[in-house]
């Protein structure tokens, strides 16, 4: 698999050549916890999906009603909000995907790849590289890669 660098993928998201400006970054474990630093390096706004979601819950809520559609709605909301950058790096999505069934995860990934056209801001979703059960199927990853919307970081150390 020939993955683009995060900087190359962000450049594509910023170019407005894509109808759907979403991309996926398969991040090595060594970088996890440093997503905000990486966002600054790439000149992106960072959004922790946990915090975004918590801010929208009514007080006293015990269940979040998680579904692929609600997850996509939250990401759509992020892309349509004015911010400090034309692209947003969103992290901690894996925590939500882990609560979905496999079929629901695939529905989410298909939606992220094809929905959210012509949004104000591009979206770079960070996923742990080794979270293979939570990632798109190999066929779906091939589509992300073919469109230049799949980034990887190679850590030598």
C-alpha cells in the first residue's frame, strides 16, 4: 500500500479538487496522544471528538445514542463550523467506532468516503494504525488510497 504523507493528503484536502474533502490518517502508536501537536505542524485545527460530542449532550444524559449516522452528523457539524483553519484534524474517533458493530463501522466508513460533499472545511480523521478491526475493509482502504485520501506516517525508531 502506497500511502501519502499527512502533509500531501492535507494539501489535497486544501486544493478543493475533491468533491468530498475527507481523508484518513493511519497514525502509528508512537504519535497517539500528540494529535494536537501534529495538527499544529500541519496548520490544522484539532478536534477531540469526545469533547465535541460531550458539549452537545443535554445535562444528565446517560446514553449517547451512538450510530453511524449520528457519528457522521457530528463530523458534518465540525466541517460546517467556522474555525481557525480550512481543515480539521479529528481524533479519538476510534473510541466511538469500538462501540459500534462491524456492519455499522463499515456503514460509517462508506458514509465518510462518499457523504459530506462541498463542505466548508476538509476533514482529516486520525485512526490508530494498528486498530485493524476498526478500520475500513481492505477494499475500502484501496479506494481511499487510490484517491490520495489515505495518509500514513512511518516511524523509524
